[in-house]
């Protein structure tokens, strides 16, 4: 049996679609655990109504504790041999569970990593990993390179494009983070695996709307120690697997910082002085991380240009670059 864990919070507009997609699965041996995480809307009431329509739906209520504790509660309550996570604002295709389970059983794998549809402002961006089979005790150089590619492209950053074995989940989702907890969960799980496979099939429709790019100064300051923790634990992860990480953990930290810097262009609540001060904070953070000697591989040209000046502490130039980039992005959105 597959236990499908769905954290529910402020989901009354999307939950019906999500649950309908789960009930429509061609693979019938499953249960749905709706973990109601103290929502302020009528999501919990809707969950109870849905549970009355199908005996495979179980509803578990808890005080609001966040998505990680909700998922951990689901793991503890799950009765299935296999675990799957689905977010309440997403939905899956009818053969989704079939695809994941067949891949796991056909290869005797402990983890299946799949692709997904990224539905972004009406666009369907299909993101697929390359097909691969990774036996961690004896990985060839080719396999290591392909696994690093999957890691670098972010396919380990989320739980909803995967199928897990419950018996191998030894460490729960970290509950003291609001960034990167899914990656740390997946890394801890992989360290319990003998084999994982990646498949070129999309198994989830991940919906991303415009949640805005404005972050409070406190949240930006919080992201710095979190990014450092992710760097340290990711470096340890690759070392434990005896894989040369190719400086990917350092690159991910730099990209997190650059994402925030580029987001400053859209923050109307911060003055130019405050934005400049924040850029300087990130410059000092990079110094303390000492990534200067690392091979930072950035694919996007805007990242490359901004990082060139950022690592040289050219604060004013970085500010003007992110402002110009923000203007260009707005113009492109208007045209297209």
C-alpha cells in the first residue's frame, strides 16, 4: 500500500482538485492522510466532508505547527509500505502512483526520483531528470556525474516527485528550518538507501503562483545561517557517499544569495540605503563562507555578471545591476 501524505493549510480552494486526482489513481491500493495543520479557513471542514466519501481518506487534526511537522505526523500515522507526499494545492495524473511503484519494483530501488510539470503563470514547464540507476556502494564515475547533475538541477529539493519506503525513513523532516528542510530530509533518506533510480516521467503538477518577492530584513538575515547549515550538511552528505561534490553545495549557497539580491529590485518597502546595506551583509557572508577558491558554476548570464561584482565587494555596482535587471524583467513580462 502507498500512503499519500497531504499537509492541509489554507487549502479550501484547491483541496478538492488535489484529492480528486488522488482518488482517480489507476493503482488502487493506497490511503490518503489529510494532515490538517490548524488552518484559519474551512480546509479542515472540507477534509471531513471528503473523508465521508471514501474510506481510504483519513483526517488527522493538529495545531498549526508547519508543513514539516505535518509531514512527520503523516509518516508516523502511515500504514503503507510506501510513502508519497503531495501538496494540497497541487494535483497528480491518474497513472502517477503506478509509474512510481512500477519503477521501484522493476529495479528493486529504495527511492524513485521523477519529473514534474511546473505550472507557472499559465505556462507548463516540464522538468525531467535523466534516466539513471545509482547503486551507492559502487558508483562509477559516469553514475557519479549523472547523480550530481540531478542534484544540481534541484530534483532533490522537494519530496513530491518521489516514492519512498517507510522502513528506510530514519530521520524526519527538520522542523527548525523554513528553507531547505526538504533537501536535508532527502539527503538523510538517501544515506539509508542502497539504490535509487531516476525516471523521465512527470508525476506531479506543481503549481506556483505569484507569492511576491518581498522578504523582511529579518527573514533575509535568517537565510544566511540556514544557507551555511545547508552547505555544511550537503558537503557532509557527499563525503559520506564518497562522491566529489564538484563544489555544488557552495554554488547553491551563492545562488540562494543571488536570488535574494535580485529580489531586492522588487521590494518597495526598503530604501536604497537599506538595500545597499543588505548587499553588503551578503558580501560579508560570502567572505566568511570562503567560497573564493570554490568553482562556482552559474548558468544564467545575469547571475554570472552580478556575482562577478558581488565577490569583489562592488556594492554600488551590484545595486545598479539588480535594479536594471528588475526593469528588464518587468518590460519582458509586459511584452510577453
